[in-house]
C-alpha cells in the first residue's frame, strides 16, 4: 500500500536513564493508510519506540517527522493536536468515568467536534455506543481496550500508535482486538502497532519491522516476515511452533 509517508523515525536514539540507550538508531516509516507492526524479543525497545515518538521518553539523537514536519521531542498534548493518537498498554481508561466521559476526555482540545466524532467511533464500535453511561471500571479487559482506542480516535488522528493492545486478554478477546485494529485501519487511519503476539500482528499488517537491541533488524511485508525462516529462527520461536502445529492439523 504505497503512499506518502505520514510518520517516520530516522536514526532514533532514546532511553530512560542518562547514559543508557534503549533505542540505538531506529529507522521506520508508516505510509498514509498503512497498518505497520513492530515485533521482536522482550527488551528490544518496541514500547520505548512508541513512547519516544509520543514524547514520553527522551530522544537523544535522530528525528521523528509527521507528514514531513519535525515533531521530535514534542510533548504529548501538542502531538495529539497535530494528529498523533496513542493507546498505552496499561492504565488506558479512566475507570471511575463513564464510557461517554472517557470519550469526551479524548476530545478536550476540540469539544465542538463531539457529535461528528462520536458518530465515527460508534460506527466502529456499535456495542460501546449502546453503553455510554456504563462506568469504564465495570468493563472487561477487551471492552476497556475498545474504549481506549475509541478515545484516541476522537481527535481524528492521522496515525494511531498502539502499545500491546492484546496483552492480558483472553484468546477470544485478542482476536476481537486484532479485528478492531484492522477495522480502524480500513476506516482510513494509519496504524503503528507494537505486539508480542507476532503471528496475529503480522497477519493483519501491510508491513512489519523486527526490532532487536533497539535497531530495526528486519523489515518487510507482514506475511513475508511471518514465513521468513531466518526471522522465525532468530526472533519468533513460538511462531515456528505455532506454524508446525497448524501444519499437523
């Protein structure tokens, strides 16, 4: 799915503690309309990459651009206003607020657009629109994930960053989450997703990146990476087991 680049990182170096880098020159890009996945071993810097893009981790060198504009090191509230949405892995809803109040919080910079945006979100998640008065804290993990993604979509982002959206969910809820991510992308939102569930992520992605030690070690079409023997051997041991089991069925 070729197109103009909506998000790009170049030679990104970043970390939490002075003198200790988690990202060591990471390069990637997301074309407009694409769904791009980031996979790799634990500690590779996947979540750190998203947080660095979203201004939550200090960038030491390199750059982040949004549709050609340098957004390196901008704070989260500025990035939201420019069209970057972010859904963290944990603590991603306000549990004491209703679903509707959570969605309103997502639109605090543009409250007048509420009617238009709630219609868009409701078209993606009709079950949530029927329960707007329910407290987010009463929802299941999968339902909370829907609320979190919906809230990020309220600002009509040009790119949505998703950090491990299937983490901690049952297999059924994981499948629902991946279906929802694909639907969001089909609705016109470019998506960059970090996932431990490499097999499912690569199935829905246009392209993928394998991160290792803070660098982009491999990249390619999602299904090409999923079937690449070298990628499987080095990074996706569980994936190889899954595929072998599938062949036996």
